[in-house]
C-alpha cells in the first residue's frame, strides 16, 4: 500500500497529519496498531476500515473516532484513493477527554467491545475542520489559534458522540459514482458560503441534474444543501461574533445574508437567541 504521511502541526497535546493514499489498485493493508485516540476526516476519496469484526465505510460527511491500543486494517478502493486529515491526541489528553465527556459518552468510553465508531459530521464540524486545514495547508502557523480551534473541534465531536447514531452504509452506486460529486458540492459551499448560491448553480458545478443532485446530497449528507449552507454560515457568524469587533450588520454580510433582519431571524431560529444578545453576553463575560 503506497501512502504519503505528512505531519502538518505538532502541539503539546495533539498532532495533525495529512494522509494521502497513492494506490492504483484495490488493496488491503497489513494489520496496523493504533496507539492513540484520534479523529479521521476524509477530504477526498473513500476507504473501508476494519477493526474487531466491524467494517466502516469512511468518506465525506463522516468522522471516524478510534480509541487507542487496537489493531485494524484498511481497504483502499480502485480510482478512489483517499486524502485524510488525522487528529492524534496524547494519552494524557485522552484521559482528560474521558473525564470531561465521560458521562455523556459513557456508552463509548465504557464499552470495551467498542473500539471505534463512525458518525455523521455536522456542518459546524466540517467548517471547523476546514478552517484548521486551510491554515495548516497554507502554512499559517498560529499555534494558539489552532490549539483553540482543535479544542472546539474536540468539544463538537464529543457532543456529537453523546447524541449521534452510527450511519448506515451507502449503496454501491452512491459510493462508486457520487462521493466525488458531494465532495465537489461541499467544497463549493465551504469556499463560497458568503455568496448567494442557487441549487441550479451547485448542480451545474457538479455536472449533475438538479433533481438528481438534491437527492444524492440528502442521501449522503443527511440534510438538504440549503440546511448545510445555513449551518456553515451560522458557524462562521459565531466565529466572527466571538473573535472580531465587526458590527453585527457587517457580520451578516460577511456570512452571505442580504440584511441584518434576515440574518437575525435565521440566527434566532437556530440558536434561540439574537446575534446582538449573543455578543453582549460575550462582552459581559470578558
């Protein structure tokens, strides 16, 4: 199995690696031993992950969460070599994660028969993952900022672990022909969420008919393109409200909303609070 592994960032409590498979034919890896707690995101392609008689299909829209001290194998598929982001955590930090989130995710941490789990990601998690990787791949090594973003990512994933359900395998047709379509779509949405994107524009970008695109997006991402885009916009809005002094009206425009009223209505529906009230709470707690 031909792979290239690059360490993009090393911190006191984690390491981020860029994993790229260069396989040109189907192959199953030799058993490998995992000695750390980690998250794995697939940015492109697909692979099958097998651990203790469990098989997981890992691709866009999912995150693989694995405990330390277990062996596993991976199977790489023809014409879909994967590119992954792997977040490895130290054993000390893993113990802290279990302390902090042990109650809400006790079913996972306390069950010795569960070594790994695959979950649907949320747009907020994909947004955070994308922000971190963009900084590292563009050599923007702001250690403190990246550390804070990784802690946020851990929190989002642990809360997802407490409430999430394991996804069902995709059909062979979706897996073989349409994962790349959804990769194009999510990349387009994450790069242009501040623009007024139509469904036809998104379908045209992916070279798929409008009705077919809408159906396969929902099947793979478990939500509509509009809901996905709204969640990414609101995740970015929260980041701007927390980390900048931009006026709330400017935050609305930066996130793709045409007016403060539109932004406030969507924000209130999603968070049960107005963006103005949220920022006041942030300032009050400083």
